[in-house]
C-alpha cells in the first residue's frame, strides 16, 4: 500500500493573494509528487500477486476551499 499524505500551504488566504512561486511549490507537493510516487509504486509492484492499494489523503482545504 502507498499512502500519500504530504502537503504544504504557504498561507491561509485566497488564491489570488498567493505568490506564484508559493502556489507552484504547493502544486508540486500536493499534485505532482503523489502522481509520480503512484506511478513509481505501480511500476515497482506490477508483478505482485497481492492487491495493490493507493490511498491519497487530502487536507481540510480540499473540502472547504479558500
């Protein structure tokens, strides 16, 4: 099983107030990294006979966006 639970938040503020670099970093950690880790996990375990699982955990901001 792969569990993705990483995330960063530069500040609790509307997206329009965020620095472009801080937003880019947050997207790399929260979206790109889990996608790359999932691809690597699935590739490394493709011959496993056991069931493979990926669990992505989101933050509260995933349910109540700023």
